[in-house]
């Protein structure tokens, strides 16, 4: 059974990190990152062609991380594969021992390093979650029996700060109905909005892992605002980083405060260190 | 209607040069290409002038009534037989369907003079938007008359995606997110927030489409085998 699920079930405050597979076959950088994060994290999210840019597959990288002794969260986007390939990869994931799957839509190819690619989007994330749940029940999306079912712990993304909230809320309810049991949120800057989301989700039986982004410099603020879809760094935080003598130290202090706040609101925290992997320990224990 | 735009002029000249053509007959279209200002009388006269200036002889031109109509185009071609006979090539200012009926109707090299873009809505004169991809499995009943297949850049049936911000689209940042618009209209009409739409049947959009109401054969596209009986 998914350790992530077990931890949630026992009421543990869950800590997850994130690793991006390399663009190439050399896994040493990814492993170095895993080794830095592993002592502080219960599980690591392995991104799938992050930012619509070419990386080694999340499937292979998730297995490599499992072999290194830490539980992966296999991420699957709807951008690059049709329904046959997605289902086939879900079966592969389960056979490789991957028990958590995070289904997301995926950035548009126009935002990535292969802007001429055809965005597939044969399915959307809600439909993919429904299919994963069906596989847990022993059948494919056409209703045919599988020789051997899966038993995934299914997660999806959530965006507590993106208005209009009523539309977001309807989406969240849809996803839970589709079989989603935990949500990983976009980076949180406004704890009231996180609280609002948790209050809505908890009664429906799903868990919320709140995202924390380490914004180590004004340049990163600019990058987030311009290149990360569905995310804006609020002015007061951008100013705090740019006014600091040591922006990186300030970013670590800010992230540490955010993690502390999140502990009393959500079920877990997901740290996205954006290159400051070495500071994750401090952020989580501070 | 079918939205077209003028084809790159250098490519048109290249096409004519490829067969050593010196004289050209022009075919336009009285329907979509006229409304799109790409293949009506005015554009044909302009194109004739341009070809003449480039040293070509224009033997004649006509605005086909409905150029994508095969028999109509055959009739138009017959009316202009002498001008067509005197030309080395025919340049068609119509959509790809019109180019093909012309190529079927006239036994001469036929070249496209326009690029065919999409099935468009005329928002106002000269402003066209793509709102339907003729998918053969319409979901507008569920989406308050706003097509997610076409107007959401990712074509998601259930949304918004994670890139939506303040109601605006992640990909086309100056446009409202289709799914926010759908949900707003559904709510305004008291139709709730809509359910989850099931994965789309893409077999209905397989090419080439075909309908034959004369023989009571309603097969639409290659994937739609049952209806073919
Ligand atoms: S759902 Fe299909 S048929 Fe209906 S408007 Fe959209 S593309 Fe056209
Ligand atoms: S923001 Fe809305 S319209 Fe734009 S790609 Fe995402 S779901 Fe589609």
C-alpha cells in the first residue's frame, strides 16, 4: 500500500519534495538532489516533461528513485500521450512498484522547448483520474477486465489562489468524484486562501499538500510571474525579497515561516526549492 | 464559413514557374472567399493586375457561384471554356474544397491561391474567429453553447487547467478562459456548474468525412461504420 496514504491515514503531517529528471541519461544530478531531500521528505514528486520541456520520463525516473529507497509520486500529464499510451503507462507504473500517481493537465507545448509539438490532450486530468480509479477496480476505460488490477493512490493539482474560486471549487469537487484522494497545491502565498481550500476539501475526504516555493532572488520572482502558469508572486513578497541584503537567506526565512503556517492549516507541505535544494532541511525543520 | 487568407505570393509564382506557365485563368468564389475578402471580384481584379505586372497573361477570370459545388463549378468552367483553354494554368482564390472541385472540373494544372484556415464565425466584417472544429460529437448542449474543443487552446472538456489566472487563459493571455466562461453562463442560466464530461469520441472526426443523404446513407466519417448501413 502507498506509504503516502498510510501516513495521511495516521494523521502524520506529510512532507514531499520535487525532483526533475535530467535532459539526458546521466542520473547523477537527480540522485544528488534525491539524497539531499530524502532525509526530510516522505515522498518525492517526479515531474513529467516539466514546463513542456524534454526530460527523461517520469516513469523511469520514479523507479530509479524508488530503487534509491524513497517513495516517488509518479506525475502524469495529459499533454504528451493519448489514452492508449496513458493507460499503458499506468499499468507499467504499477508493475514497476509505483503506487502514487499525480495526474495533471500539463503546460501547453507553446510554453516549452519544443514549441512546434502537437499538444495531445486526448484526455483531461479529471478524465485520467477516473480512468486510474477504474484500473484500481480492475478494468480499462473501455470497461474491459485487466489481467491484474492497480491500486494507485490518486492525486491531482489544486489552485487555491486562482480566482474565480467558485469555478475552482467545482473543479475540486469534480476531481474528488473522479477518485482523487490527495491534492498538491500550486505555491501558496495567501494562507487565508489555503484555509478556504482546506475547509472545502476536508469534508469531502481528500487531503491537501500545500506548495511552498523558494524564491531565492528577484530574478526568480520575474521567472515565476512570466513563465510559471497559474502563479503570481504578490507584490509584498516580491518587495521583501528584492529589499533584502541577502535575498536567498530571506527566501529561506520566508519559506520557513510559510511551512510553519501550513502545519496548522493543511495535511502536508510540498517544497519546491527551485535550485536551493540544500536549504530544504533548514526550511522544514526551522 | 471557411476562412481563408492570401497564399504567399512567392509560392504562387514558384508554382506557376514549376510548370513553365505564361498564361493564367483565375477562379474565385462567391461565397466564403468573397465574405472573407480573399476571393471575390475585387481580389480577382487585384490578382490579375499583379500577375500582369509580373509578366503573365491573364486569359480571364470568374467568381464561381459556389466553387466548392462540383456541378456548379463544372458549369462555370464550361461558360469560360475558351479563356481556360487559352491558359497554361488555373489559379483558384477559394478554399481547398473549391480548389479541388476546380481541379476536378478542369483538365489543366490547378493551383491554390489562398490558404484555408478554419471554419469561422464572422464576429464583425473582417474579423473571424474559430469556434467549431466540426468534431462530429457536439458537446455544446453541456457547455452553454461555448465550444471547449475549439476555443480552449488545449481542447480540454473539463477545466479550467492550472494555468488559468483571474479568469484569463494561460495560453492566450488576452482571452478569457473558456471554462470560466462556460461555468459563468451555466450558472447565469441556472443550469448548475455542469457535470464532468466523458472522454471524447475522436472517431467521429476521422478523415475523410462523407455524407450521402440521397442514398439514405448517413455515414459521416471513416470511423462511423455503424451508420453506414
Ligand atoms: S463540440 Fe464539436 S461540433 Fe460542437 S462546436 Fe465544438 S467542435 Fe463544433
Ligand atoms: S486557461 Fe482555460 S482556456 Fe486556457 S488552456 Fe487552460 S482551460 Fe483552456
